[in-house]
C-alpha cells in the first residue's frame, strides 16, 4: 500500500476541499437533519431516537455516494486518474485515499450527531464502539459503490443524476428513520442489499429502540467486502 499517496489524497480531498467547497459540506451534514426535524415533530418526539440513528447513517451514506461525482470529475474532466495510473499508485491506493478523505469530510457531522445521541441517552459505551464500526463499514461499502459508478458512466454530468437517485434509494427506502420491525420480512431481506439497511438494524438495536439482531452486522461486513471487491475487479483502472 502506498501510504504516502493515501494520506496526501485524503488531505487534498478533505482539508483543502472543505475550504473551497464548504457549502457542500454544510448541505450534506444538514440534509438528514431536516428529516430528523420532521420525524421528531410529526411523532411528537416519539420517533426522535429513530431519526437520530437514521440521520447519522444517512449523512455518512450521502457523503460516501457523493464521492462518485468527485471521482467522475477526476476521470473525465481533469484527467487526474490518467495521471495517477502512470505512477506506482494502485487502484486500491486510490480507493483508500477516497475513503479516508470522505471520513475526514464527515467528522464535523459525526460529532454533531454523536453529541445529540449522547444528550438523549442513546449512546452507551457499547453503542459508541458499534456505531463507529458500523460507520466505518458504510464508508467503505458505499464509497466502493461510488467508485464503481464513476467507472461505468460515460459522462461526468450523468453521475450526479445517479448520485441523487441512489441517495434517495439508500436513505429513504431502508428503515433508517423508522423501526425495521415495521417491514415485512421479504421486504426487509430484499433491502439488505443496501448497506444502510443492515446498518440501521444494528444501530436501532444498540440504541435500544428496536430488537437487537447481530446477524445484520455480519451481513454488513460481508457486503462491505463484496462491494469493495466488485469495485476493485469490475471497474476499469488502466486502459480507461
């Protein structure tokens, strides 16, 4: 692994990007909070724990899938990837750099959500450990999907349409803002193909607002590995 590239890429994509593109950071952080507000008001506060769990998952998912736009810009507009593939930097190095950069981007929002979870007594020591682990898996799995998406589209302008659609599919259809127990089992099992579904099941369990099902964490780990391998092997790197 080219650690120098991973660190440099993460710094360039996050610290530099935050200063130049802070409106996007603000939008990605606050967008799930609008649903949090709506759910909290409509449920008279009873649905607030689900909104807090779902808001955290949604924010990470939106930021991760949004990386498809940046990677498509690298590929088509400024030909950055054409430069990278001529060096010793591997495809995995590039993917890890993008994932690390996305994690840094999400830190302000993560701190806000974790502070609210702590305030509302949802964040036990076990819940914190599991939450950080789940968030890490979402970063890897969804950013892998974003990398694959950026490699299969033909024009960068098309990517943003898919990003908007996938953001809705990954954050609204899964039980992120409501209890997964409301879904019929066939529908729940079908939605497990989306990483945010299994993440929501685990988060609701460790927050104590729905029955805990540790099998969902196993599913999330398996699909994280699967999506990473799909992005690794089914996305063109050289000879783009």
